[in-house]
């Protein structure tokens, strides 16, 4: 019976298996083979240049801070949507989800048109005395990059957190308030613990996406900020023949993204087994 079921399911699974093999397994195997071509020599050369470690630390700091900012904003928006009527919530959720449609380059150019040195908001603020040279620099800084990344990361957090927020037992908050708990104590001891698995999962998702994104950073900062995806891009565009270093950097990026997603998967599975 299990064997018959296997042959029944095989035609349905086979196309997906072929696509998965051709576009993931085979490229990953070729990447590993290229990285194993004198890895010690290539790794020592990359480290001696001094950019890999600096780019790695900058990428980790940027992705972690962006994910934290996005989670905080996303939870606030999810809580706001919870208190809205059903029709209004549906419309607002549609608006919140719109940034997921645009690519990173479109998002970057949109912010340049709004907040750049000649952007609409920058020139509008110049009319009331704000220096456009000072204000227009923000979007090209690491802090501006966090703000731009949050534009397309916050919707992901909202989509993950809204069902969890809707499923909270609000009577526990009322009981805590009746026992004299302050607002901060209600949030810390009653509101946040049930949200913690979803919060950590959202943080891991946002951190991994922000770590691997390069189109937005490339359009906004070029090579002004040392990021690992931009370093990988520069090696591909400027020294495409050095596939060993490119493959090694790609594997390093993949390992970092896997490490960033690990806390979310770990706490999610732990919450499921309770």
C-alpha cells in the first residue's frame, strides 16, 4: 500500500523536484565546488584586503537593527489594525501590503525622489528654512538605509503578527489591570509573552531579508557603505574571473542568513511542542 501511494504521488512531486534540483541543488553544488578551489589561499587573500570582516560586521549590525525597528513598528501597526472594523482593517492591510509588490530598486528610487537632495519632501522643507543639503543626506546614510529597508520589511511583520495579535486573550489584560498592574506591567507580563515566538520569527525573517538585500543599498549608497552583498556584487562585476572568491563570499552570505533564521525556527518549533 505505501509503495502504491508512492507511485501515485510521484507524478505530482516530480516536476517540483526537477525544478528544485536544477535551480537550487545544482547551482549550490557548483558554488561549493568553486569555493573548494584553494579555499585557504582565497580566504587569506580576502581577509588580507580588510573589507570582508568590515563588511560582515556592518551587514550584521544593519540587518539586526533594521529587523528590530521593523518588528517594533509592525507590532504597533498590527495592534492598531486589530482595533479597526473588519472592512477598514481589510483596506488598511491592503495598503500596508503594497510595498511587497515593488522591487528594491523601485523602492530606492522612490525614496530618492521623496527624500533625496532634490526630493519633493526635501525641497518642500527648504521652503520653511530646513537646509536641503543637510536633510537630503539622511537617505544615503546607514540610518536612512534602515528606514528604507523597514518600508518593505514592516509589511512582512504585520502579516505575521496580525493573526497572533487577534488570537490573544484580552481578558488576561483586564484581569491584570483589575489586580493593580501598571500599563508597562501588563505589556511586559501579559501581552508580550504569547507574542514572543512570532516576534522572534519576524525578527529572524526581517534580519535575513535585510542581510541579503543589495538592490536598495546599491541604488542608495553605491560603495559608500561596506556591506557583504555589495562586496559580492563588486567582485562579480569587476573581477568576474575570480570565481573562487565570489563563491566563498556567497557561501559566507548563505551561512549568515541561515544563522539569522535559526532563532526564529528554534523558538517556533519549541512553541509548537509545548
